[in-house]
């Protein structure tokens, strides 16, 4: 469900779609996954952003942040760095260089 969720989907919306409460969903995730549903949703958004940047490194980063469900670019950048290890702009430059080398 998370992979198919609209970017920006909240834990409450996910819980509602599953017919449970946010707290019950958090407990289930803690027991079965080891992390929170919020963490998984954020990680999914960052992975989606990285995939989109890999396809088109020239994407506008503010627009990309909004497209994957972030309200501001600063939070997007912070989450991206924590997950990927580099800021989205640097990741895009790396993807751009790789595309030129393959061409």
C-alpha cells in the first residue's frame, strides 16, 4: 500500500485505509518491521525522488520536493541527505555525469 500511496500520504490516512488507528499501525510496524510507518513513508518518498532524479537530473528540486509530498525543500533536503548520504543537487550532478559517460 505504501508503494502505491499518493506522495504525502499521512500515517492517519494509511491507518484509515487499512481500517485501524494510527497508534495500532505504529505498534504493528514496531513489532513486525522495526521502524515506524512514518519512517517508511518518508523513506519511500526519498527513494521516489532519487529515482526521478536518476531519470531526469535537471528536475527543479523545489518542484520535485512538492511532487513527492514535501511542503518545503529544506525538509526534503534533510531527509534526502539522511537516506542517500548527499544533498539532492549533488545526487543530480552525479546522475548527470553518469548519463554523459554512458552516451
